[in-house]
C-alpha cells in the first residue's frame, strides 16, 4: 500500500497538485518507515517522493526548461539533469549516488544501514525544490497498518 492510497484522488487534483501532494505524503511516510527500521521501504518511498517532486518542479517551471521531445520527464535520471542544465534548479544533491541506493533498496532488503545521511540529503533536495519544510500534521492521516 502506498502512502497516498485512499488519501488523494490524482485525477481530481490534476498532474501538478497531485505530484506535490504525493511528494509530501511520501516524504512523511519515508521518514516514518526509516525510523521504524524498515530501511528498504523507507528508501523506496523517499525515491518515489523524488520522482514526483521533480515532476512537480518541472510542471511549475516548464516554461523555463529546455526539453527535447525525446526527453522523458517521467524518468528522474533524465529530468534531474535537465532541470540543472536549464538552470531552474540549483542543487548539490548527489543524484547518481542515491539513484543507485534506491535501485539496490528496491532489489533487496537493507539491514545494517544508517539512514541519517540519506534523510539529510533528501531533505536538502526537497528544500531546493521548494517542497520542504512543511507541517506534516496538515496532511491527511495515513493508514500505517500494512507496512
């Protein structure tokens, strides 16, 4: 079950607002999962927040982004460098490093992994994107019984 399941209707919200809301819901859930020791789930959930956070940022700034038809905004490994290259996003986020960590987390469980560096780096990116900080209590309650 995903953190936004049953909480938001993406079709009613539209692409931009849905991406923004989904990002914040996933940030909150990723933190909770990491603090509960569910490292693989937490990393995967943070990565989903990255994907949708980058999409929201693109939707917000698309008039300033140089994008070719062949470029696909649905792949963060293509979108992040486009946003940097277009000078609409300035971030020191080590995309390649965390992309690899996310792939590894999705492929298998992480057991002895300290998530503190990951949480700091992801919070930096979400701050650069203008998504953080935010009041987590303002979000709809999530059902936590599955994961």
